[in-house]
C-alpha cells in the first residue's frame, strides 16, 4: 500500500472540493426567501415558526426530498426541474413542506407540474447533455431508473419522502408537530446511524425510494452544510460522522486514479461485482461502486491508520462498539481525511466536481485540465484504467 499516494490523492480531491462546493438549491425556493439575510441562512432564527413548523423543520423536509431526487445523469437539470415544480406548487398554495398532505390531495396538479417542468428542462438541456455524454437528446430523462410513467415517479420519488414528516406528525403529539422530523432525526446517536434508518427503519424508512448514496448526501447537507441538528459537541454529529456518499462519479474517479487498486486487487473487485467484465458501454468493463459496501481492504494497512479508523468507527460513525482489524474500503478515506485536516464533505464535493466536469464517463475525458492529473495513475502511467472502464 502506497500510503503517501493515497494521502496526497485524498488531499488534492478535498482541496478542489473546497473550491467547488455543491450546495442544494435552498436559496432558490421562493417560500424560503425570508429564511436568508444577505444570502446567508439566518441560523439564529432556525427555531422560529413559519406557519405550523419551525424553519429548521421546513428545511429538513426540503433536503430529504432533494436528496431522493438529486440523482441521475444531469444533476443541474434535476435541480432546475425540482425548484420549478416546488415554486409552482407553492404559488398555487400547495405547500408541500408546511402541509405535506397537499401534494396528495392535489395530485392532479402535482403530476401536471412534473410533466410540464420536465418537458421544459428537456427542451433546454437535452442537446448539450447528449453532446457532452456522447448520447442522443431522446435519451434525456430526469425521472430516474429510465422510468417513463409520471405517476410512478411522482408517488415513488416525490411522495415517499414527503409522506415521512406527514406520518411522523400523525404519530406525535400536537405540540411536537412543528418539529417532528427534526426530533426523529436527532434521536439517533450519529448521522451515520440516522442515514441507515432513513432507508431501513421499519416504520419510517424510505426503502427503495432512496439509495445509500442519497442517505449519505442528506447527512452531508444536515451536518456540514447547514448544521441543522443541534449537537455541536457530539462527535457523532461532526464532520467525520457519516460515510462518503459514493456514486458513479466517485467510482470513476477513484478507480481511474488508482485509489481503489491500492486497497484491494482487481480480482477481488471482480468477485464482488464492483467490476463486471464487458458490462460497460462499448464492451468496456462496468464499475458498480455501490457493490463496494462492506468490502474489506485486503492490503496491509499501517497501524496508525488502523487505530484512527477504529476511533472514527467507535466515536464518530458509532457503528462499532469495539476495535476491529477489518477495515472497510467505503470508510478508508476517513482517517486520511482526518490526518490531513480535510472534511468528508470537501472530499465528496471534489469527487462530484471532478467526475462531472473532467473524468467524464466516456473514452475522451478532459484529463489535461483535471485538477488531479499530476497524480492520477490512469493519466500518467496506466491509460487502460481510463479506456477500459465505465460507470
């Protein structure tokens, strides 16, 4: 294991992430305009009532929906569509965060707005998206999973996260209605445990409507962007308390740069179907980074990293009660980030920005302008890492 290479790579990605933060579009929602002063969120007024809920509660409800929707091949398009739909619904007094049941009671309007705004965004962005991704405009679809049925998308992707605070409000006392989602989320010992329960909780879990990546994206926004859970002195809600929300951008950058191959052999990734031979476009090998979950580092790890890793799992992520020699690839960057005084959010923002703007998912990525090209092994020494793999 080349620890110096791994440390330098995580630092460079994080440094770039600091300069390219990808914030959710909270400021673009018309109903939230008065939550901000001079462009900054009024943190001191987060517990002020806005209708029947606190501002903190309303923002959390929005971020949960945003995390579910914030996937797919064109994040900018998804966000433009989402903002347009929400602003349109609120202009018609369909206040889906203040009164979630409005979305379902006015489902005909909700569905019509989704169709209209999707068509608008597709008309604006599909040609540029197709040229950038070596595809065709007709393949442009923001519904996710290649879904073409608007009602399915509306109920499954919009309705499920909107229904969570609605169900919580029905289950809680009237006095707690204003903070029901806030109270539920903050009941967990760490943001990592919160993210697990977003998906898997037996009553309030979103199940297949949300992926692990989206759960961790939500945790990043709650902890690092807006600090919406008031546990500032609890390491379980600090900067290292959630996993990096690995997605196709992360998988592509970390594979092509040589990061993953420092942690395990290619044959091990193939066995776990992280790498699927011939499964990518043009007979390339397919990288499915979500399958890396729970996969152990097989290379020898320095004792100092093992010790720091265990401290993070026990005291920050709070996913373990005792030490272990088994290190998960999904979490390996945490001790490197902590040693370099870099944040998980910065590392993730760097991966997203590099993956979307330079390390593109085809055979001609913009390596010459990539901010990590001086250290990337695919660019400097092994072009097969770029040419032979797709996500």
